[in-house]
């Protein structure tokens, strides 16, 4: 009989395969496949078997007969976190929180456990820290609530603790440290992570217990483990920004019980994460005046229009191939905008290094930032500053035309509150926007009446107005 190959898993992405390979098919890394240890011990007292379905009903019903559940939300005690969850944590929901090491995942969950609005128990399961370490963090953060701490990593034992204590909230830090004795593979492997997550979701849905999972990320910034975890959970919260800075950005990438792409800004201090009240003021604080390569624009994050600063640096390249680097906007879109600017204004960018940055570590994909990116690049290339107190909003096409974007009025009102006096807006929305402005009343109508609104149709017209 032929000898069976062992199971190998990738240390970077968790990909599993029969037999060793030099290159991982999942992430493309070399020499990252490691053989999973074989479990030779007899499997006794393994507890309840894993259930592979996490729905509480297998009946097939018609839409008109489907019941409507009144989901109850519980406040986290932190207003900004409640907004991310859509008004509070929904009972029976499963949330995945991910971020770089040291960015504040355990800190924000400790604060969540300390301020959670419930009279029931809260269970904190940690596979990475001892109870003594968690107690030290609680003392440093000033947490007064005496919640339960479990240092177990075996799924069957955690299930017993949840069933015995019936907590209102269970925090798992982290999901990559958990394993089940019924499944082959090491903790953190694709199979273990997927099936343990499915088991926890089953517990949450049947027992109406809210569960928050902490997830790791890879070196590329993606969530470690199988992609199916993001589809399985109800909410995905992601920390953005630089973990060495004083500010943190928490984004809801997915939310089945509320709106996605909501943002919350926090400041890291000795007492943990403190919410920042004015996020737009934070993003534009310290902006240089009359400096080439700097522009203001507005991006939509959820229902909120945020003002942010776009900076560009264009300098002669000392390499055969000029560098193109971005921090914040999508790189491919910036490359397209650079080609448009080079075509329209003959800037000779092929021999120039171009760097584009969104201040504050904010990642944006809103096409409304196109006009600001182009203006910043042109300003830096020609070493001429953009006129002060200008807000630039508009999508730029391949022929240099400026196309309309959504929520124009909301973006304008947000900018006016920050003291912006000149609005540069696509010419195609002039009639509709002026009609909406005429319907305004009160202080905002007076503020909009004092603004200068410019409506260019293409990049050439916009540059004539801006420089």
C-alpha cells in the first residue's frame, strides 16, 4: 500500500495541501509550507460534535410567511462604536475585528467589555495573553467591571463555558489561536479557523449571544485565514492608519444590521482610545497655506462627508523608470489620472517621480477625489500653489472632462461648515445644485449665499480658475 502524504499548511495564508510544495499556490510565497503535526492520541471526551450549519431553522417557507424578528441592540457605551454597529451591537450577531499588531484591537475590546450596557456576564476568551496580563491592561485603562476571563483555546471547552455562563457578550482574542479536537490541523490553519468560526456562529445564533472575534492580517494587509470567514460573520470592522501614530481609524467594511463603510476616529492615549469629535478638522489640521501640491476635497464615508487633504510631490527622477507611489488613493486610478494630466498639460511626467498622499492615513476609493489629485499634481509640477479656501470635487474622465459625483450638496455643506469659501464643482450639476441650494433655509442658506461656486467642464477650465 502506498504511503499517505501528510497535510501541509502555509504559514503566511493558511493554504492546505497534501504533500509539500516549494511555492504556496494560495499566496505565491516560497518555502512557507509546513507539515501539520499528527494527532496520535485517542480521541476521547471531545464534547459535542461540530455542527456545520449555523442557522436556527432548516424549514423552507414562502416570503409572505417568513417571520420578522425584532432584533434588539445593546449599546457599547461608546457613541462612535454604536454608529459603526448601526446603533449598537445586535444580539446574536458575530463581529470580526481585524488590524495590524499593536494598533489597538485588544484595547478597544477591553473598553467595549468595560462599558457594555448589560447586567449579564461578559466572557473574555484570550488565547494570546494570560489573565494576569489582561488584568494589568484593565487597571491601566481604568476598567471597573468584573467580567469573566477564560484562557482556553480548545473550542469544546469554550463552548462549555459559554453554555454554563450564558454571557451577553463573548470576546474571542483571537480566532487564529482556537482549535477543535475533532478537526485535523494546527490552530490558525484554514480548516480549523473556518470550522471553529462556524461553531461559534452556531452558538451565537441559537443562544442569542453576541460574539466578537479578533482576526490577524497578513503582511500584505489582507485578513489571514480563509476568505469565507468574512462572508460568514455579520460585521467586519477594520483598523486603518499607521499604528505608530496617535490616531486610529476604525471602518465597518461589512454590516448586515446597518450601513457599511462608516468611519470612527480615535486618539490613542494612556487611558486607551478616545473618540475624536470632529473628524474633518482632524484630517485637515496643520494644512500648509500657499504651498504647491496641496488641495482639499470631500469624500463620502457612509453617510458622512469628510474633508481631507490631498498632497502630491512631483520631482525629477534619477532612475530609468520614474517612481509612482500612493498612500490613501488607489494606485491604478492615480496612474490613470497622471496619464490624463500629462496628455492635457504636457507635463512630461514620464521623467518625473510622482508621490500622492491622503493626509491622516485615510484610504479612499471615492472618484470625487480625482479633480483634487489632478490639481495637486499640476500644482507640484508647475510649482504654483492652488488658491486658498478651495474645495475641489469631481470625477475626471480619460479625455479630461469633469464628470458629476453623488451627494454634491452634502459635500458642499460639510465644507462650508469648515470655513471653505470657494467650491469647484462639475459644470454638469450646476442647475440641479443651484435648485437645491435655493430650497435651503436658515443659517446654511446664508452660508451658501456667501460662497463662490465655480463650475468647470474640463481640467483646462478648472486650472484657469484655480491658479
